[in-house]
């Protein structure tokens, strides 16, 4: 099993590849500086189908290349998102100010409504989605979908752009709270902005990841200074003689992980390799 977190600056795009040649894409951002796009990268490496597409947040930086991906020679078999938010809800929340990626997402929401079917290429991966319901929550960030992927004893949590208010809403759910202590790798919400930090995830939910990953670009916001906050709440692993508790796409570029059958995780950063169990 391999997970690649791509450097898409202030956005998110990750690819999960299974041992059975399955492909799960989490968000569909692109890198405007380098020109990297999943719609070009995936066909280049021979991917002809996305077995599951997860859109964790209805913001353009999570879907900025989706319109191009839909036109590329890559089929999208199924779509996972917050099911309580319709395309008309998104258009209303954004007051019709949609980017091309979110416009493509709205089109998909109107057509991708068939039940998810079993897929042997990704059966080895189990996942569970959590969300706040619209209209109880009417902020698009707090309507993010939080997804836990489990395989070989490891759990990776993608968080979208959830803010503290949204986290407190999810913490009311005992099933969500039960997921947190098992999380090995945690993606910082809202690209590391302060409004995504929630102390109760740790003190009430028991979240204690080995490492926190921040998918971020250059400092764009005064509150995007939370790396030490997350480092203080992650146990860390050894990399090139140093203890790393936080990885960022800004500083580390693409982050590649291989999850072995025994649960060990190998991480590649700038040609360095490390393993922790």
C-alpha cells in the first residue's frame, strides 16, 4: 500500500495505491507554481480509473483540477463527500462564486448518486466518513468530510478544512471519538491554520498521532503558524537522525509512504527513507 501526498501549495491532493492496483484520490488540488496537475500526472503513470474520489471540502483548493481530471483519460468510478450538502447548497453558500473545480464538483453531485458497489481493487482498505449536517452547520469549512483510512493496523485521518466549531460538533458522536486514539497519521485541518486547531480532539477524544502532516504553501495567513502546536501533540519518529513530529509539503515537498503488511510505515522525503512501526 502506498500513499503519496502531493505538494499542491495551499491545497490538498493525495493518492492511495493498493496492492491490487486500486487507486483512491483524496481531493484534487494542483500546484499553480510548478504546473503539476493530477489530471496530467495520473495518465502519465498509467492510471486509467479512480476507484474512489474523496472530496473533503467544497473549496476550490481541494478541487481545482477536478474539471480537467473529468476530461482526462481517467474514469472516476465513485464520489465520496458530505452527503447532506447538495450542489444547490454549495452554490448558495458560495453565492454563485464558483471556481471551475467546484463547478465540476456540483455537476458530479447531481449525477454520482448510485450506491457504492464492492470493488476488489480497494477491498483491503477500510474507511469511515464523518461530517456535520447541513443546515445545522452552514459554514462550508465545518461541513468538511473527515475520513479515517485503515489498513494493516495503521489509521490515517484526512480532515478537510474543519474548524474548532465543527470538531466540537463531531465530538458529540461516540463513534467518531472512538476513531481518534487509533490514528497514526493526522492531517492538520485547514492547511495548518489556527482555526483548525482543537484541543478537545486530544484531551477528550484521545488523539495521539505519531506524525501530523500539513499540506500547505507559503505563509498566507497570520494564523498559519501552528507547526509547533501540532508538534507538541505528536509523538514523532526518527528521520535522518532527527525526531520529526510534523511534516509539511511546503518544506518537505511530496511525502511518500509505504505501509507494509506488519503495520510498519516507510516514509520518503527528498530521497531520505525512514521506517517506524
